[in-house]
């Protein structure tokens, strides 16, 4: 749950938040490792030593990293488009998305007295 009460502010303020370190490198690294593993599996299937033809391993890892970057960029484009559509809908229908007032825990929770 977000601390932001205003729904339009939730979709527009992107500059304040820094993405996590793993967000930018996770897909390329995982796809590179999978590409390297594919080269090992290919050698295993052809009954070769697992690390023979190391240039294939490097090429498969590079292609995997490139695919990881491509998928990351496509995902970011999709999420940006989705946010733009939601932001536009909220701007067209502000009555459906009122700004909620903050509530304190004292207002939400009932009084509690421990029984001994």
C-alpha cells in the first residue's frame, strides 16, 4: 500500500523514487546465465565436454543479455503506456477518484484494555 493519498499524484511523481539496484540488471543477468546454460546443454546434447567451444558460451550469453535488455525495455514501455492510460482516465473522471483523507490509527482501531 502506498503512502500517497492522491491517485493522480501516485501516477505522476516518478522522479522522487529511485529504482532498486536489481531492477535494472536482473533480466539481462538472468538471460545471460540462461544463454550460457543453453550452450552447456547444447554441448551435453552433442556429447561434447560441457565447456568446449567457449566462444559459443560467450555468444549465447551475449545474445541472452541482449534479449534481457530488450525484454526489460519492452516491459518499461508497456508499464509507461499503462500508467499514461490510467492517468488520462483519472483526469477525465476525477469524481470517481476522490482524494482520501488521512486517518490516524486512533480513529480506526477500537480502544483495547488488556485483561489479566
